[in-house]
C-alpha cells in the first residue's frame, strides 16, 4: 500500500481584503496544485471584516473542498488571527502568509524544498518592498534595530510572519500561551533548525495596508515588552544615574558653601525636581507596561472567539455550504 501523502496547510488571515481575495486565491491555488506530491488545505481566517470578504471566502469554500473558513467574532488583530489559524491547522507543514499578495505564493515550493532538507522553520526574508516609502523603510530598520538591541531573542531584519513550520515547530508554537503576541519573535524563540529565503515584496494588488502607525507602535511595544526585561534595567540604571548626578551636585553645593560663594536660586531646584520627576514617571510607565500585561494574562480570557467555523451548519440566507 502506498504511504499517505504529506499534507501542507496554508494559514492566511483576512481583514477587509475583498478586492484582492480572488486574485490571491487563484495564484495560491495554482502554486499548491503544482506540488502534486502534497495534499493541501487553505485556512482563511476572517478577522472581523466589514466588507464582502467573508462572503467571498464562503463562496470559495463552497466550490473548493480544500478551503476552510474561520471567522472571528470581531477584529482581534493580525497576530491573533494567525494564532487562530495555527490552532485549527493539522498538517505535516504549515505556512503562514498574508492574503494581500505581498507575500508571494510562488515562494512556497522553495520553502517546501528546504523543509524537506530537514529545516523545521523556513522564514521568508523581505529585503525590499516595491512601493515602500523612505519613511516606511527607515521605521522598519529602526524597529528591528531597537528590538534586537533590547531583546535576548534575535529577530532577523525583514523576516515577517511569512514562514513554513514543520509539524513539531507548529506544535511548539501552539504551546506558547501569551496574549500579547509577536509571532516572528516566538518563531525565533522556539529555536528549531531554521533557514531563510529572500524575496522582494511586490506592491499591494489592491486596497490599503491595515498596519496603521498605531498598529505598528502596538506591535513594537509587544515585541519589546514580551521578549525583554531590558526596559526595567534601563529604568533602574537611569535612576542610579540620577542619584549619581544629584550627589555630584551636592558636592558642588558643599564646596560653594564652604567657600561662601553659594548663591541661592530657583533654577537649580527646578532642574533637579523636573529631572528626578521625569525619571520617576518613566520608571512608573515602564512598570505599568509590564503590570498591564500581567493583568491581561491573569484574566485568562480566550485569545479569540469564533462566529463561524467549517463545522457550523450554514445560516439561513448564507451563501456558505458545508465543506466536503
């Protein structure tokens, strides 16, 4: 009897991608069908879309048994949507990628080849983005530079969430329960054998990027505070520096007093009060970030809620039909 074919599962989150879902599916499906020795499955995770994305996904699932659609009850964010897909996936290899065609499906065969050579993680590294502005490129460089300087877990610059995971790497990633998720850091943290493939990200085929400045800042905070206690150490070091400078200033005051050259004034007092007050506020803010994350973790709420899964019966009036 022939051995069962290996299965490849593609996990892709979608948020208001109605304009690009069709072209993305067509390109991805053609690539997966070219891998004739692999069974494939496509898991679309709708992250609370407000346009026609979910209807399009349900229509794809109705005609393609390899497509399975999960819909979150609201917009939980890109990292949580990817996590929901990882929880649902069951395959020998799992590929995480975005559905905006900036993660080229044509890279998957090379990722599969490297996986079969014994690599548990194959990460796609974006060297350039065709339509990236200088500000975007600069902010990306600063982001990776800051994270790698503060964290004990190295993040390869340009290695986004587009990667292939072996079965054991996928299982390891699913064991990490933290709520404030930074998946590219978590993929680095698990430590399994890893290799990289480079690519140039094409311009978005349609629509606009969902990573606003606020979302990018949130991701940067998660990356910093989830993988490092350096901010706490920096705050303590800054506090020690403030104490040292205060002692130096005290020596200066004592010398001036003995020489009877001490001139009373408010400028020095204002400087010291504002400096020490600023140090204290920074320290309190850093502590607050860590405490807020502890508060979120101890509540033990689920990471996400589903309003639709492939096992649900179709709702009256819905275009969705049961998957084969």
